[in-house]
């Protein structure tokens, strides 16, 4: 049973990663600006976030170009997922921002507890 829960927790982490990219994309397209800025932000923000994830955190650090570990990894994750929650908040989606942050916090605690 614990194996299933651990697998589910890793799946939640994957969907959180996708959700973070979707959140910054949503934020970019909801900016109160002209269409060119919205398109640039809506497409550029997820590309920038994805690039950072690939460089420093992909695959739990195993697939990252410059893998972070320990406190550096924790700080990076908090900043990365925090940026997504703030993007949702900035897009006037307070409830989804709080839910996203709460799910990430529970997921992170479980990953630390289970050494994932």
C-alpha cells in the first residue's frame, strides 16, 4: 500500500510541474496589455520556467544539466513553485493559487518523509 502512495506522490509531483508551467502561461495571457505582450509573456514565461527546471531540477536532479541537491534544491523548488502560485494570484485566481501552494507543500513534505 505504501508503494502505491509513494507512486501517487511522484505522479502528483509531475502534475504539479505541468501545473506550474500552465499557471505562468495563464498569467501571461491574462495580462492587461496589448496582444503582443500577452503572447510574449504567455509563451515566454513557460519556456523560461521550463528551461530553468531542465537546467537545475529535471528528473529529481538525475536528468538536470546542473543538478541541485539539499538546501539549494529545496530553495529552487520553493522559488519555482512559488512563482507559479504567485502567477495564479496575479492573474486574479486566489483560490487556485492557494490550492496549488497547499498541494505542493503536502507533496514536498511527503517526498522528504519518504526520501523520494
